[in-house]
């Protein structure tokens, strides 16, 4: 049982309450109680045995950040190919080198990405790649929660050569998770959920999309995909199907509340309305979209239509960072300047996207995304005693516009401390970094 006392609590509950001097009690992976000022805490202390007490004076506890779109293994390619168009970047640089990846590469790349995410306050994420059992293994070793999608393409990859094999491997991954075949005495996979991940329009046929959705429905899991990331994808869809991508997927029965669409930079008003009616969620990846010059997702229009919009970094290969604090600030600023309107994409909206909206996008909003009794204890604690966080007038504003990943002091996932005082508790960070440098770095420093 963990008690966090004397701390500002950013709840992200329906009222978006902030308790300036509260306390949290965590038991059996859940938030057992949330105390305000008064005697309730003293009375509780007499009745229960508290194993660990964290004094939160001068700090804030908030829901852990949720990165709704990643390709963790590609962290190995951070900085490998920059300043290129998406098509040139992927087809001529990234794909040729990643086609040489092995199962071990996927595991190590995922482990490296997880180190960065923990240290920047991410407690839950959605991943989309190959050898997803290796990504799940890495996440379970570090102690993070995740939704993992086995990538499906019609094109050959280092993981499969045909779409039939891609679907079979995806099915095997979901079956093994369902039957708990990955679990062992050494590794607990209780925080792992599966999904199905058809890649994008240029690489995945509509037939394969339909089969992917059938598989997702069979196991009642999320279907996640890239959609309308580039103008080229839109033109491809119009040429091949005579319709826009969202229209194609909707008519094929792909879109519903268990659908998660990344990017949507080139979406139309009609498609926005279709998405709103379908109940599908969207992942906004502003830094990656800016870096690859893909476009700007129409966030204000989507929010007005009632679409649930979450936030993601995409890979460290296209973003160069997995820092959700950086992503939040960028998401707010890009829409203000794009619309020449400082009021759009306010701090609270952006914070929602990185917490409770992300939880909803992954089908986990009944479990995480806010600090409320009964929910799982996925929390982060930030130290506010920093020059750049002083003075403090508006906590939400500071978290979106000012806070840095290095301000995250403690990370708790499912009631277990995975980082304390900036030190990871379950794995040896220095050992992993040394291993990665020895195996992959071209420049030795």
C-alpha cells in the first residue's frame, strides 16, 4: 500500500478538479482513496498499514501520459534519415534498413524506447510493428501498460512475405495473449493488450483491411491504422477506389468505436462527419507530421464534430523523440498559428488528449486516464520546485507549455513504482544504453 501525501492532485476527472493539498492511497494496483484537507487521512492511517509514504510537498501527481501511436523498435533508427519527404524517407532509407531487423533488434529497440518513455512520464502506449511479442516482452520487463498491434501489409517485410502470413501471425499473437501463453514466472504480461494493425492504403488492400477487421472483431480488440497522413495517400485512394480513404473504410464496415486512426492530415469535412458518427478515435502526431511535412490535422474541426482525439509521438525515427510533454506543447502551438487564433487548442484540451482521451482511444477509459477511486493507479509525480516552473499561476498551463520530461520524478504503473527519483526500478538503464551503443552506433563517443 502506497500513500502519496501533501501533494497537488490533477485529477482529470469529469469536473477536471485540482486538489491543491491532497493525498492518494494506492492498494492492489488501484486508487483506493483520494483525500482532501481534513481528518480523513489521519483516521485512515490508524486503520491501515501503509508500506510506503511519498511526501509530495511542492509536487503534483497527475494521470500518466498516454502515447497513442508509436513504433518503438524504430527507436534504433533515430537520426538515421532526416530532412526527407515521407515517401523518400520510408521507401529509400528506412524500409531498406529495417528490413534487416531481427527479433532481437525489435526487442532492444523497444527496450530503448521504453526507457525514454518512462523517463518522460508515459505510462501507457499503443504500438504498431512486427514481432509484437517482443515489444510486449520489453514493456512487461519495464512495467508499462500497452496495446500492441501486429502490423499487416500486402507487401513483404522482414517478418512475413505475404498478407496471408501477416494475418496468421497477427492471429497467433492475439491467441497467445488470450490464452496467456506468454506469461511466465519471470515476466508478468498482465498489462498487455493486443490489437490488429493494417498499415496504410498504399501498402494494404481493402481485402486485407476487411480480414484485419474480422480478426479484430473475433478477439474484440482495437484496429489501428495510418490514414490520410499524406496528400499522396489521398490521391492513391481517389485513383484506386474513386473515393476518399475514410469513405472507403466506412463503406467496408471498418470504422467503429474499436477503430483508431493515426494522422488524418488530409481529411475532409465529410470524412470528419463520417468519423464522428462511427465512434472511431483519432491520434494526432503533430511533431512527426511537421518534420515530414505531411500536413496539419484539422484538430478544431474534429473536436467540434465530437471526435475523440488522442495524442501520439509516432516513432523516434520520424519524430526523433518520444517525449509527450514536447508533443503537448507542439500540438497546442501548431493549431494556434495555423488558424491564426490563440484561443484554439487550449491547454486543457491538449492535456485531455494526452490523458483521458488517450485512454478512451485505447478502450481503457474505465481503468486509466484520470485519478479517481477505483481506477488503476497509473500516475506520475512532477517536481514543481524548478526555476522554469516558478511562479505558478495555472497548473494546467504549466504542464502543457512549460513542464519538461526531466521534471518527472516518479512513475507508478498499476500501483507499482517503475521509476523513483529519476531511477528506473525494474531494469538497468546504463547497461541497456551501453548494449545499444555497442551494437548500433556508427559514431562512437
